[in-house]
C-alpha cells in the first residue's frame, strides 16, 4: 500500500451499484367531495370552541404529536358537520391520446 504524505490512514473505496427504481403510477384513491354550502357551521363552531384542545393536542411538549392531532381533530369534525361523499376513481386509459380525442370530436 502506498501512503500519501505522512498520514497513517488508509483509503477505503466502496462500490455500491444502485439502480433507480422505475416510477410507478400512484394507487388511485377515492376523492372526498365536501359540500360546504350545506355545512352546519354553527355546530362546527361550537364543537371547535368546546373541544379540549390543550388536553388532547398539547398534553406534552411534543411538536410531532401536536402536528398529528390538530389535523386529526379538524378533519374528524369536518366529517361530522360538513356533508361529503367520495368519488370513484376512473381507470387509467393510457391509450387515449390527442388523436383519439380528435376522432371523437370529428365524428
């Protein structure tokens, strides 16, 4: 082994062949559609005013716990007081392109 300079350290060389993971389409999820015009805003406001935020969201000085619990409370209260439904995901059609769209338009 050839030492460079006066160092007593040895050079370590590592080769790690890593291949990129090919991208995949994300799984299709149902989309939540909120009907805000039909919400019970007064009830939602009372619920949020009466909720024990300090006891549930801030029981300890842990920002990660707070970051999980605050949106949990907000979304769960929305689910109760704002009507909503879920859309069915449409299947992917990779074969449908601009030529298909033009053909439909031109018929």
